[in-house]
C-alpha cells in the first residue's frame, strides 16, 4: 500500500528565516533524489529562492487586490488568501494526482473535508500505469504575518483540507539569536503553543540560525525547556545585569529595557505552566544557511507523521463527523422552519380567499346575501316561537322566494337602476 506524502507547513514570525529554510530543505530533498511538491502561499513576496509547483501569485495579484478593495498590506494578504482558498478543490486535485499518479488514494488516507466537495482523484484505467514518480513530501511556505494565516478562515480551510487527505505537520520556525532573551523566548513559546492548539496538528519547534549563535551553541534553548532552574538562573542574571526585557543575550552594562518584578514573576510562573507542553514537543536546531540539522529535522517529520496517523487522525475524523452531524441537524431545522412558514402562509391565503369569496360583487349577490340573512333571522324567530302550522311556514318561504325573483327581474330593466341598487346596497353594508 502506497504511503501518502506528508505536508510540511512552515510558519513563523517575519524575519525568522522561513523562506531560506524552505530553500534549504527543498535543496536537501533534491540532493536525496526525492524532489518535493512546493507551494508558496505568500502573495506579497517579490522573489523566492525555489521553484514553486503552486504559487498564489499566479492566481492573485496582491497589489491589484489592495488597489481594488482599498486595503493595507495585511488586509491585502488576507483577502488574497481568501480568494485563493476558493480554489481548494483544484489544489487538492493537483496534489492527489502527483501523490497517487496510478489512481485514487486508498480510503484510509482520505476523509471528507468540511470545506471541499470532493477530495479524491479519478481512478486510473485498469492496466494503465503512470511514469510519474509519486511525491513523498509537500512543502508549504506561508506569509510572515502569522495571524493572517493561522487565525484566519482561509488558513483554517487550507489546513483542514490538507489534513483531510495527507498527514500534515506544522514547523514553527524560531529566530534563535533573537530568542536568547528570556522574555523573547517565552513570547515564542506562547506563539508555538497557541498555534498548536489552534490548528490541532503535530508541531515541530525549529530553532533556526544556529550558526549565528555564539560558537554555534543553541543548547541553552533546549535546557531552558527541560530545566526550570536553568531558565530561572538566566532570568536572574538578566535582572541583575539590567538587560531584562531588552537586549538579547543578557549583555551586561546596558540600562535600557529593564523589566519589573511583576514580569519576572510572570515568566517564572509561565515556565512552570509550560513544562508539560515542553515535554511533548519535538525540538530541533537547524541552520538554513549552512544546512546543519536538516537531516534531524526530517527525522522529526517522520516521527510526527506516525504521531499524526496514530493520535491526530482519529480526532480529526471525529471532529469531521460531528461537523457533518451539526450541518445535517441545521439543515433539518431550516427545512422544518420552511415547511412551517409555508403552512402558515397557505392557511392565511385560504382564509383570505374565503373572505373574498363571500364579498358581494354584483347586485344579485347583495340581494342573495340579504335573503340569506333574512332566512337565518326567520329561522331564529321560528326556533324562539315555534308555529303549530308547518304549511304556513312553507307558504311564507315560497312568498319570499317569489318576491326575490320579482326583484331580480326588475333589476334587469336598466343599468342605471342596477347601479343605483348596487351603490345603495354597498352603502348599507358599510
């Protein structure tokens, strides 16, 4: 059974080295004779150092979106992503054709996405085979504005659709030299944990630019995550040196950026709270410039692939089923409301039709209505004062009918007279 390719989504703050990291892992896979399928989702980037199979810039003109919708830079990126997401079915179709060139993916690899009408490619004809080598990895570069992608509806749709078909891993890129300050380090950890719980996908914490650290040593970051006392000692050194919350690396002699006792207490408490989060987090250090640590990164990706299949996929399928059930219940509720509205509207129309039916439109209708009222009144009088002679009742009823017929014949003698009678009857009915 063919293995599905793993999708690696690179996210991180602006300037953390995402694009350079993408270029490095892309080059590494080409060197391993295993070229990946590359997607660029940053509509505002001018140039990328790698060839993209799918590029958002080919579908959406970022500057034209800003001009047409009168938006700023962030609004333009968000709107461009929204427009690109409308083609999610086509994107999944292209990915599946490259991932499974000989036919549709096995059913165990796919789940119905809440945002796409179909996520399976057409099976190949029997006996036919493709010379195209299946891809094993999908690399996705995202905008530098994390919130634009992770916390937007378009980002949620893209990630959910990918995870519905392929094992998906989030690679959170950290600028290691800039995180050597305890406050900046903790800010990055909070970003990472928020992305983990927002996407509900396996996450790898990638400390990039390790070559820019002193002696290439980034072990202090791992130590801060595993040893609370080491982080506390670094925090105390920064407070004593006056660089807490300011200069990265804890340089002594600086007086700017000095924090407060409240901030120190908050960071200590947060480091204790995040201890459980650190314990289940996969961490690796890489240098996108020199290529150090790239092999260890792909080892972590394979580990997270197994974790996705074992732990995350059942949870995702459960969420998809609950979403489908909620959608079906909402559809049934709306249908019941529509049927109820139709019943009420139909009954009102029947009542209005009935009232319209008994409204007099001609002189004869008015007279017939008056005769009916006279009969009803006569019947009521007869019930109140019963007569002993039924023949008298029949004679009275016959006389009334004859009088009505004579008046009807008289109405046909002239239009003016009929119109006068009609006006008089209408005035009386008012």
